[in-house]
């Protein structure tokens, strides 16, 4: 009889260690997902902070392009509010593209060292933002896979580990990405 008690007790301790190990692994993976989200937020904040400098530089060379400049500031303010469902980041991206296109229309602006440096910084931030989005999606994939593996799937949801969402294009961006690019030579 004592032998059976020891076996049951040992199995219970083994099961407890297994659950604790899975729990700790899921906590670590969930933290990686949260870190990925924070990294994207930091890159977006840097982009939003760079825009006023870019607008002020363009104003010096092309101040009469007020509608373009106002559109950029309005798009930046909408994106800074942080509503991911509003398509505000796409609007900001389009407004920035229009602003950067002014560099082609104004040779003095295009030659400005300040404008060139701001363009480089913006391109660098966009690259970092894309990398942060890829890293978040990889972290989400690892977390969701660990959450859905056996035996974690038996109790992960019950102890508060819910599936994480991938970073995806919103509906307003999806229509732009799905289009075939137009290339024209003059």
C-alpha cells in the first residue's frame, strides 16, 4: 500500500513540475510578444517625432505647398492618436510619400543636406519598423505554437494564455498592397 502512495505522490510531483515548466515557458514567450509590440510602438513614435523636422525643412524651400504640408501634419496627428483600426498609419505613409516627392520638384530642397539626412533617418526608421514587425510575428508564432502543443493545450487557456495576434495589414492597406504596381517611363 505504501508503494502505491509513493507512486501516486511521485506522479503528482512530476505533473506539477511539468505544469510549472510549461507555465514558465509560456510566460517567457508571452513577454517576447509584448516586447515585439513595444518595439513597434517605439519605431512608430520615432517616425512621428521625425515628421515635424521634415515638414519644417520642406517649408523653407517649398512653403507654398501648404496643402501637402498640412496633409502630412494632419496624418501625423491622426496616427499619433494610436487608433490602429483607422488606417491612420497608411494615411501617414501616403502623406509622407507626397512630401518626399516634393524633393523631386524642388532641386534646392533635394540638394539640402538637412533634407537628405531626414530622408535617410526616415528610411532607417521604416527599415527598423519592418524588422520589428517581422520579429513580432516570429514571437507570436513561437508563442502560439507553444500554447497549442500538447500538453500545454490542455490547460493554457484555463490559466490565462490566450492566442496572440499577428501584425497584419489593415483593410485600407490591403487594397494598396494587392494592386499591381504601375511603372511608366517618360
